[in-house]
């Protein structure tokens, strides 16, 4: 009869790490990660706006007023920024800032990094159809609509 290792034994920790590594992420961790990524995109947009205002101030000091926001310009800027941020992060490391905080990684169906074209298309899809993330809560394999369409997975990767 062999003795079971104690729960704090290194072999148990390694076994749990290997087991958790390929586990598909759920709605809560993915939702929090997506919210953090939204904050990152808003921060980038805010910094761009302030940079534009600063440039305008430097050129026209006496007649300065903050640039007016236009819904078409703002929406376009948001989509371009979000797609660039998400796709770059996913194709380089599979992780955005929100994913790093939540311990997640986007991988293809074989478990490796996604191709650049897939990363761009997935980022565009996730930006325009963000509500597709809710499907994770109903799908027994924890896939979003984007995961189903682009054959990707979001796994725990601590």
C-alpha cells in the first residue's frame, strides 16, 4: 500500500499546476479580464485625447479650447484601438493586461499561439460583438461565440 502525498507536498502542487494549465476559463475570470482590457483601451484613448489637446495648446496658446468629441470619431478610435491592442497582445503572447491579471491565455485549438490573421479577426469580432462573451456561461466547454467561430480557447495559464 502506497502512502498518499500530503496536500502541501511539491508533487501535489505540480500535479495541480499541470491539471489547471489546460483548464478552460469561466465567465467570471474572463469577464473581469475583459473589463480590465476595456479600462486599458479607455486609458489609451484618454491619453491620445490629452496628447491632441496638448499639441493644440502648443500651437494656439491664445485661442486654446479642448477639441470637440465626435461620436463617429470616438467610436472609430475605440474600435481601432481595441482591435490593435487585443490582436497584438494575442498574437505576441496570447495575453492582454486583463488576461495577465486573471491568469488567462488565448490559444488555438491545439493549445499554441493564435496566428496573426486569426488574432485580428477575433479582436474585431470581440470588439463589435462583445455580448458573445456571455455564451461562456451556457456552453459546457466554456467557449464564447468568438471561440466557436475562430476555434480558439481561453485557458488558465498562471
